[in-house]
């Protein structure tokens, strides 16, 4: 696939360089590590730090979500690969204000290992307390009985939003871990893949599907889904995704939710809003109260074609945190 | 190409329906016309109305830019087709507060005809004064001697941003026309196309290019560009685009600019930031002062692959208007 790049081995570093230069009032690169990006805003004393990260290629996730009301720092890995412990550790040291740091990351073996190692080192080397929330929103990736095996996908946006807002509101580390875990427990996502992306270094498609096929539950690095079949209409696909979510996490009439219809890269906003239309109709039929909606590219897989639906159930605490303002290079909420 | 849609004939109406339901605090549909979307916020008395519009398929343009600090209304056409006069006229009537309405649209025959007709009817039928700014930022579409023949592309974002801010600051209609025309005079864009999009109704690619080809200056509906050739590196392509802009509109060392690196649909944010990196380097070398940067999908062509660079020269007035806050469903600036 054609790409506007220079050297395939330098895409991540060049992206970071452009990003830092485009948004100097928002973000800066740590001198200690060129894969650690931290907020450029003055840090609030006594605030628990929020650190996110993971592989590149999911932009705006995760890099784009550093700023007021979201994360204080991000550790940036290579494409679809976890960052090593170093950039995580360096960022931890810089954003810690004595109240500890919360790590938010998706449930992938590499991330679990590297963030875990960084957390141990932060404690050992600097005496910094680290809390962790492992994002496991992807319904398709394991049955409910093994929710701890599920992968994290676009729903991580909600968990970051909740934790970022809570940390600004003065939550202590243990309270932050608790509310972020609640956000994860209350969040479910289901995706569909249509067309593959390709890694700059290999140029090979991340998966193969026929000209008229889709794959339900396909992971956002191309991990196998739960069902391949003929491409259906937007309404049929959306109904399937939402139904799977609601079967996994029943939501009663009168309950409040926030919805994200997320594009994987090359799927247009037109298609995402057509899907949202169906999500909205289904929630309305069930008497579920739609508190707020996000539609767009929030967590992509390079130029993959497809979309996901994420739903987070809201209690009053989560609703207030979701409504909190945010100001990041790739996400602003008034 | 695979698309998540229902009936290809209903994509625009279903998109609008989803859009309105996703953002009820921001936008509403006019009862009088289902292709007229207006701001849901209370209108400021005495404010000149700002109306944008054009074909669908360019989302976030134009639909996504209705809200505080941007447009008061949008008239939505079919995919890549101008809206007819009706939705323009109805929206004009609703957003006029006695001070007149400014129309902003790209220089395409259909838009010129339909917005022109709506302006005449607004005057004749309702006595509403309408001012117009025709966006002509695409350097590749005609030589400088015939700038009035140039098409409008992603640079329209700047003109809308400037006019929306100025109207909130209390500019009268003639002042608004004047500052919006200045913004257009000071804006240049150059694009590159890599891969086509396809219209939902035909499924046919919007243009053809070889597996290793790019086209400089390709229009955002697939209009022929100025040069086809082998795909070059991001740095080479960006250098060409920026050089063409600076040749067309010389900018002196010490002058201030705002930059937009815009994705056409399926080009990743990673690639856009890599391109931005080069834009930034070139401006720096020339001593040009980068006041603010936008990088992302601001005006797409469905899932087309490619990007454009837009540069607007800033005097103090334009810089202040660009820095003004905005709050729209698809664009928020603090």
C-alpha cells in the first residue's frame, strides 16, 4: 500500500517529531527519552499522574490524548508494539508529584510485561507508587468468564477520559485505580474489520478478507475475530455489535450510557454516523438513556477499514467525569 | 470498495440523522428542510449569520463546522454535489438576525449557481442582505493570473474559522466580507492524491493511478492534477507542495503563518505528522513564523488516500481570529 513516508524504520520518530513541533503549547518530548511525551502545561501540585501508552499506529490513541483532563504522559512504542520499560519509567519519574502515578494500558502481553516492569522499577529506584488499570473492553476476544483475558481496544478512550478527569478533581491514587477499574468494568466494545492495513516496514496486509467479506470481532492489530462472513448492511452489522455488547453487559431501561462509534482508519465519518444512527435507535427502543456520544477516529489501526462500537454504562460519578473538559492535541472537549 | 452503509441512495440523509442525534446540544435540523442544519445554541442578537455548505463526502467539512466560533448553519448537498438553493435559503432565513448573512463556499460551478440563486432569493423574498466569499485556495487548479478560476479545497477551514470568529466579535456584514476575502487572499493549498475513493452509488473509483504513482494537484473530487509521477518520499512530496505554495504567494522571513496538513480520508495521522515535520523545517529555514498548526482530517474526499498542505499568511487581525475559541461537533478549540 502506498504511504507518504520517508524511511520505514523512522516513521514513529518522525511522527513524534512532527507532533511535538505542531503542538508545542500542549506537549513536549522528554530529554531523557525520545519515546516519552509529557504535557507542556504546568503540573498541578498534588495531582496523581496519569500515564498511557502502547504501540504506535492507533493515532489519535495514545499520543493524541496527552493534555488537560486526559493523560499527563504517554510512552510510545513502535508500530503495534509495546514501548519498552525505559520511556514508561522516565515519564513516570517526571510526572510524579509525590502522589503516585496511574498506568492505563490495553491487555496485551508486551504491554503487561513492560508496564509491569516499569512499575516495579519506579517503586524500587524512585519510591514512586504506581497503580494500574488494564483495559479489557473487547467482548470478542474472550468469553465473559475469562474477562481478564480480553484485549483492550477503543473503549480505552473512556477509561483515559474518566481517569484524567478524576485526577484533575483531586482523586488519590487508590481512588483513581478504583474509578478507572469501574470504568473498565462498565465498558464493552465490539468491532468489525473490512480491509487490512499494512505495516510500513513490510508493506504486507495485516489480514486477508475477500472482496465482499467482513470479520466480526477482528482485533485492532488484525487478531482473528469471531466470525467471517459476507459484508452486511450498516444496520445489520451495527445491530450485531450492539447486541453482542448488551448480551455481555445487560443494561436496563432508564440506565445512562456514553457511546463511541470509532473508525479504524479508512472508514469515513459518513459511515460512522450511519452506524451511530442505528446504535441510537437500538438504545432508544430499549429505553437506555444516551448521555453523550463520540463519533470519529478515536483509536485506529493505521488505514484499516472497519469500525467499533463502545458503550460505557454510567453512574453519576462516571457521567460527571465524562463531562469534564479536556484539551489535548487530538481531543478537545468544552 | 466495501462500505458500511445501508441503501446507497440514503447515505447522506442517514448520516445527517446520525449526526443530529449524536450532537443534540450542538446542532439541529431545520423542520423546513432536511438538508439544512443550524446551530442549537441560542443565537447572539445582532450577530451576522455565517452559512457554509457544499457537497457531502468531505466530512468534517462542512457539516462538522457548525457551532460557536464557526458557522451558524450548513446546507448539505449530495455526495460531491452542491446543495440546491432551497436548504441554503431556508437556513439563511433562520439564522438572519437582521444584520445579514455571509455565505462561504468553494469555487465550483454548482455551488456558485445555487448559493448565488439563494442569495438573490433571500434578498427578494425576505429582504435579507447576503455577502459572499468564494474560496479559491487550490494553487494547482489555475495559474495565479486566473486566481478567480481556482477551486476551493481544505483552506476553506481557515476562512470559516476567521469568519466565524469575526462574526462573534461583532463584525458587520461588510467588514465580515472584507476579512473573509482577506483570509482567502492570504490562503494557498496544494494537494497530492495516492488512491481513489468510490461513490456509494456507483462503487467506481474516482480516478486511476498506478500502484506506485501519485498525482500532484489532484482535486478533491478527483479532478485532474498538474503532474502524475512515481510516488516520492514524504519529504520530497511535502517540499514540492510547500514550494509551489511559496512560489505562488511569497512569504517573507519574519511573517506569521498558520498551517494545515490535511488528510484526504485514508491517509494516517502518522503520515500527516511526518509531512508536517517537513513543512515546519522548511518554514524555519526561511525564517517564517509558525503561529499555529492543524494536522488531521479537516476536509476529506471520502476514503481517498492523499493529503494537502494549506498555508494562510497572518496579520494581527487574522492571528487573533484564528486563535478565537470554537465548539463544534467535529472541531473544538480552547
